[in-house]
């Protein structure tokens, strides 16, 4: 009996210790964004009740995933890096060969009980792999190491572009390049890359971009050129944002959404629904929440005690920023329309679970600041 009591006591003490090391600021911000997103999706999805139910299930799964990764020590995350990256590349190759094609894009892999999108895995696996690589080379980083890092980035990005999926390719590339930057990429290399990228724009435009991708850029420049076709998404989103005014029309009162004028209103264009219903004041609140999320994440990266944790936390911070900037930018008409959800708010289980995994990793890194060995 005494032994059982001591076991329970040790477990309780261990639980309280873990709880005391939890980053409550990060948890609160993520919870606010998730609940705000669900409330907005409830309004946007009034004619899609199954999506509301699905998102409730997705949030529950994401919560358990977050808790799981929050309790994985960084040393084990480091051991997972290489096999996870290799598995992700294997799945991307399998997708190209036997993947499911929907609307001209082969992005999904049928595994029997469900379909998965392997490119989502690379948003986590790629920065983990690069963080592990630079951690193992931290005392002798050379130009060759950066060249290998670009190869590590290039393989999954090229496979994702082949599907094609420009939005996900941008997010994966941003996550990978952020690790290379934080690892100390010389500014000379950065300037050469920027110059080369600008010089190759005509080549990219004429030979690498698909017709629909070029059309998206042209639509960005002048959405009124095809108001009922390619420019419909952007124009209706801008109307919704503008009609919200300062204080918004009120929850469940957005006419653009409820009259079916906003396409993809529960997923990529949820921000337009939020803007119409909560106006400028609501948007400022949302910006403050995302800014706080990014600041807290970067603070965790700065305070991390080893190279792997610093680079991984820094990459996750960039992932949060890129998701937010690209989604709000495309809905607001300052970026081309690509398939990027609003973090923690848009409908979709795969993206939400990916973001929950990232958040859990951040919490694990924050809770183990004193961990320094490899």
C-alpha cells in the first residue's frame, strides 16, 4: 500500500513539475486563435455543418498531438530528424507514382483507411533535418555544408512543385531556408542568391510556372480583368473586408459569406469572413495575437540552450509568420492566391495537426532550456 502511494506521489510531483515548466503564454495565444477560428468557421460554415463537426474533431486531435510533442525531450526530437526526413521524401516519391489526382494536382496518398498529404509532413521534417545537420556540424561549418543544406531543401521542394503545389512548396522552402539563415549563411551568399533569383525571373516565368500560376500573378495585378473567373476570389474577399468597416457587421451577420459570394470561406478565405463580421477592430486584435505568437516563439528560440533547439524553434517561428503573412496577403489582394490556410483558424485537419506539432515542439524546447548535450 505504501509503495502504491509513493508511486502516485512521484507521478503527481512529476506532473506538477512538467506543468510548472509549460509555456502558458504560448498555450493561451494558440487557444485564443483556435477558439476564434472555430467561432468564425461556425459562421462561415453554416451551410456546411459537417465541416464544423469535422473541425471540432480536428481540434481535439491537434490538442492531443500538441500535448504529446510537448512531452518529447529535444534529444529524442533530434533522433527522429533523419528517419522522418527520409520517410517524408519516400512518401513524396510514392505520391508522384501512385498518388490520387484531384483537379489536376497529385498531392494525396491513399493509405487505405484515409488519404494523407505527405507534403505537410515536410513542413516539420525538413527544418528538423537541417537543424540536426547543422547541430552535428556546429564546430566546423563550411561552404560545403551550406551547399549540402540547399540540396536537402531542394529535393522535397522540387517533388512538391512537381505535384504541383506552389503554396506548400513556398512554406517548406521558407522553413528550410530559415534554418540555413539562422545557421550563419554568409551575407555574400544571400546577396548572390537574391541576385540570381531576380535574374532568373524570366526563365521561371516562361518555363517553370504552370499556366494557372502565371494567371494568378496576372490576376493579382488586375483582378478586374476577369471578375467572374480568375479574379472572383480576390474581388469578393476585398468586398467582404471593406464592408466590415471599423466594427464589423457582427458574428453570423456577414452577408458576403452567408450569400455564398466568398469561395473557400471555411478554409483559405476564412480571414475575409472574419474581417466582414468583426471589422478593423477584430483584424487589429488578430494581428496582435499573431504578433504575440511570433514574438513568444522567437523568444523560445533565443533562449534555447543548444544549436538544434535554436534552429528548430527559429524555423517554426518563420513557419508561423509565413503562414500568416501569405494567407492574409492573398486574401487582402497583395499576394497571388495560393493554398495557404490561416494558422490555427482555417478548416483542415492536416494543417492544424502540423501546426500543433510545431507548437508542441516549441513547448518541449521551452521546458528544457537547460538541455545542452547532443
